[in-house]
């Protein structure tokens, strides 16, 4: 037991915490509850297979962060891909996004989508995410794909989400783009190209981790409580750390419970999110699908909403997949039951056959996985952050800030905060 002082106390050794420490280069200490760094960006190696916690692909917007990665890996260990993504719709694969590829549907469905798109009733202001979908795309596109898929993904009533819940990540398209796409296919989504390390996304985390002083990173260290007034953090093993600045990158819902204050607990209970069960599966041979990188599945009779193919990205000779299944935040998940159902559905969809043997598998529950952006709750979170800032406490990153963003967005935010606090 003992009390120690540190200027920058960082909770979490994920991409945001490690980036902040790399830029602050000062009196910092990272507390991480897991036995290894990386958070959700970790990579698992089992048998002949390399898997991430879920599909993590890099779509760098800035040369700075792209070069941090590329300057520290062998160029032969990086794969560049032009995204090949599909939607499994009524036993046929159509191009993603659905709304710009309705011409690939059966004739009557195409006519229905085009008619509803042309006659959609746009509004100046939308009440919620579902309201926005109907206004932007019309009834048929929404009810054939956008509504069922996003209900499976978010595991909630889409009317509870803010109209801009997905921000720039939602593939908006106007009628002109949709019509033009019928003759010349053009992917307008934010991640139409990506790069991926042969050793998994965790190799990028390792670059950030390896640049730091390991004596300033305490793994297997769980926080018990935070005292705002005395600017102190107590761990489960009885150590206490006082700080000038506390940088939280752990999920906000977990972070709020550390303060033992009713107003924080009340907000924690209001925060909405889903859980995602991820299966990483490795088979003895390839699937007949050899080009696709990931596939979206809107069918409510199928348990998973998205599947991805690491082997098609890495050009390897055995089927290596990730499977994602969404749940309400309070759901109990029966992993074995879902694995059995997943294998049955993969066979029904002809992605695997009866001769294929599951050689390795790993199940991961991401809790939280996708945060639900709601206008009223978002205002309370913003107010909370302002209040915490006054005490030298900052909560950042996808889960710390409770937002929808990319890995690079998290790094940009961490760098900006390091510059602000070191001025």
C-alpha cells in the first residue's frame, strides 16, 4: 500500500491511452485492468489463425498517423485493399451500400425502391434515426435493408437514436448518386480502401506500446474508486495515486461507477449501448466466397448481422472469419448455443459446407460495443465532461467520450488533449 503522485494518470492502455502517453512524454502513469495493452484493438493468434477482437481495418485520413504505422513495420507486412463488401439479401449477394445498388435487386423490388425513393417525404428536421431513414430513402429501401440491419446491429428501437447517430460513417446518398451508380458503380462510403497488417491490428498497438516506458504502464491493475475532491485514485490492491490530470479512456459507463456519487450513477444507468458477441472461426479450407472482405446480413431469421473474411484480406489458404451478433445491454448471452446456430446458418447460406472442419475458434463479448447516441443523454454527457474538466479530469476515446468514431479519430483527440494540457 502507499500513495504516489503523478501529473498525468491515464486509465486504460487502449489506442487512446497509449497515444496520449506517446505525445505527452512527461510524468505519466497508465493503469490497465487487463494483462496486456490494446483494449478492443488486440490481436489473437491461435493455431494457423490470426484474429482481432473484431474487424479492425485502417482508413487513415492523416499522413501523421499513417506514417507512425508505416514507418515502423516492414512494407511487406502491410496489405492494401480496395474494399469488397456485399449484402446477403434473399440468398443473393448485392453490392454495398444497399441504397446505391437497388438496381441489382429483382425487377419489382427495384421498382418499389425507386418509386418510394422518388416520392419520399423529406423534412427540415427529423425526430430520430428511423425518421431520418424514411425521409432520406423512402419506405422500401428502409424496410428491406436499413431498418432490419440497423435493428440487428444496435439491438434497439431505432427511434431512440439521434438522427445523426452514425455521423460521417453513415453512407448517405441522394437520388442523383443512386441513379448514376446504376451505370457506373462507385463506392462513396468513408472506408472504400483500407490497409491491414499481416500480423493483425494489434501490431499497430504494439508500435505505440513499444515506444513507452514499461515501468509507467501497470497491467492487471483495477481501479476501485476515484475521489474528485482530493484528486486521488485508489486501486483494488490498496495503492493510491494522486494526480494533476486524470485521463480516462475506459468506457464511460464503467468510469462513472468509480465516483460513488448518485448523479454519476444515475447517468450511467441512462447510457444506452449494445453488446456484441464476436466469434472468430478458423476452418480447414477456404469457402467458395474468395473475394468478399465482409458481408452484411439484414435477415432477422439469421442471428448475426455481419461476417468478415480475414483469409480474403490476407490471401491465406484457410477460411478465417469473424462473426458479429448484437444484443441489448442487459441481455444474457449463451455462447455455445449461438456458436451452434452460427455454424448452422453459415451452412444454410452456403458459406461453409458439411466437409469443412472448424479447427479453431474464440468467442469474445464486447461490452459495451456500439454506443447509442441520444440527443438528451448526449447533452448530459457533455455537461458532465465540462464539470470533470474543471477538476482536471478528461474522458476521451470512442468509449470514454461515448461517441461513434474511428481509431484514428481517437488518436487525433488524444494528441490534441496532450497539446492542450502541456501548453
